[in-house]
C-alpha cells in the first residue's frame, strides 16, 4: 500500500503526479524534452537508456513502462529490450548506444564515476556533446523518477500487458499529452 | 575540465543548463515548485533536505549552493547547516524535519528503503501527506541534480564566498528568476 494517500485507480508515477500536479508538470516536461522531443539520438535509444537505468535501480514500474515504449519504437521487439537489460554489450544495438549505456550505468552509481575515457569512447563512436549530455541527464533523471515511484511505494501491478498498450500510445504522443489523462486541465 | 564543451564562465549546473536550455527549463521549474513555491514546510527545511542529500551524494556544488540558500533562510546561520550535515539528529531543528531527513536519507540510497515505520514517525511529528511526498521528491530530485552536475564534471570553484551572495539572491527570488541570468530570453 502506498505510504501516502494516492488516487487508487492510477498506477506508479501517475498516482504521485495526480496527487501533486505542481511538480508533475515539470516532471512530464523534462521527460518530454529528454525522451520524446526531436533529437539526433533515436527515440528507441533514449528509451533504452531510461529502461536500463530503471532496471539497474530495480524499479519495476519504470523499467516496464519505458521498456514497453522502447519496444514500440522497435517494431514491438520486446526480446531486444530484455537482451539490453541482461547484457547490452551482447545485444544488437549500435556501438554508439553501447558507449552511451556505459556512461549511463556509471552515472547511475554516482556522477563522479564517469571518466574521460568513457566519454572519449562515446565520441569515437560518433556521439556528439549533446548526445553525451543527454545520456548523462537521462540516467540522472531516472535515478530521480525511480526513487520517486518506489520511495512512495506506489501501486505497480505486475501484468506486463497493462503497460504495452500505454507504451505504444506514449511512444506516439509523448509525455505531456499522456499526462492530460490524469492531470487537471488548467495546468 | 568538463567532459563536454560547456560555457566557461558559468559554474556547476548553470553551465550545463546554459548548454541545454530545453532541459534547463523544466529542471528550474521543478526546483521552483519543490523549494521556493509556497509550502507548509518552511523554505529553510526544504533547502536543508536538498543540502543534506547533496552532501550524502558528495556533490560539492549542490551542497554548497543549497547550504548557502538554507543559511540565507536561517539568518545566516551557516554553522547550523554544517551541524545538520554532520549529525542532523543532534542539530537544533524540529523533530518533524528530523523525521523527514530520515526518509530523505533512505530515498537517497534507493526508494525501496523507506518503511511504513519511517512514514508513521514523520506523521507522529505532524508531517502531512504532501510534506512526506515533497521530502521524497526533493531527495529523489537531488539524486538527479547531483549526478547531472558531477556526471558532466562541471567547474565547481571551491571558494564558499562565491556561493553565499548568490544563495541570498536565490533564497529571495527563486530558481526560475535566477535562471534568466544564463538562459536565452525566449524560453
């Protein structure tokens, strides 16, 4: 049961956001800017970084939601998402994304773990400064979202199918649009 | 030297925000909503939570900036800020803030560490659901800001005096207003 009284019909971060719309607004806008806005990094790559960091933080809700969104961007290849979580170095993803996942995994443990060598390795695979910046901030942001979702002990039903349909819609419409389902209209 | 090419005249998170204004906007709005907007939790208490979590994450920039803002809210009592960092249970702060700092410290390690007993202890000291929510989200958010600042290896000069004047101004004017110093006007 959640630690505070959250709306009962909403899952995970949606219940926390509906409880506190003032903070939900920038939280959704940050996800939109990082994961959904136009970017030289493919949407699937950004969602895979979010999924992988949420997996490292052992957050069921976020890894399942963002895994579903990543799969929706990858012609429903849910197996690839699972292989990235299990061993991304062996998965069929670009070497650039592998180098960015190395950085994201360091940031998950703490920002000071990132080395110049990690950054040079990403540059050698063609990563730009903005892409390196975004990999760092996506990882940092999911260290927040994951703690928020689990720190309030939100309701996280374990039926993956629940997350798949919503993942497809979020992949298409983005976070700000989806937040209209549970946030008051005037925000 | 920062891992990517950041504006050279700006310190810490300000350099990263100037580099990427699209994400700076929601990042500043989140800090504004959590730390500066009207709230039943005093501004000093919220800044002390931010300072303490940044100290636990060993982020020099954030603990010094938010420590300076907290001190500005506490009649310049910089010693009290230091005592909170060293041993908040022995510091002259309210029992409610102590209970919220216990929750914040658990969230810093990972959201699942928060127990019903921790939440009950905060309620017994008069904490409302919104105050418990905000303590969780402030801690989670600083697990992001700290990783962002250190993950890019931003410039963090070690002269505390640099941070004190800006801390007073931020305590008064807030995060969104201060961001106008380094963000393009059209945002």
